[in-house]
C-alpha cells in the first residue's frame, strides 16, 4: 500500500498538542480592527481548539500526525 499524502495547507495552519488535540488561530484579526474592542482583539490572539465535528476530515488530511 502506498504512503498517504499530507495536505500541507492544513498542516501549516494547525498544531498538534501532546494529547493529540488540534490548535488553530482564530479568525477576525486581519482587517477592520478599529471597530473591534481591545478585549476582543486580545482574545483573538490566543489559539483555539478545533471542534470535534471537524476531526474526521482533518484526520484524513493529516494521516501521520494524529
């Protein structure tokens, strides 16, 4: 059986933790920042966990990471 290919676009956007959870950066930090509160922008800086619903498709896209 041949080796599976990793979707490089997904692997560059996600980070796998020690317990095999996935971290991603949150959206909404690119433009129109003057209309957003400071607290909101500060919380958007943090990484967020990927929802469990998306795990099945991500496991297919990153076969050797999870």
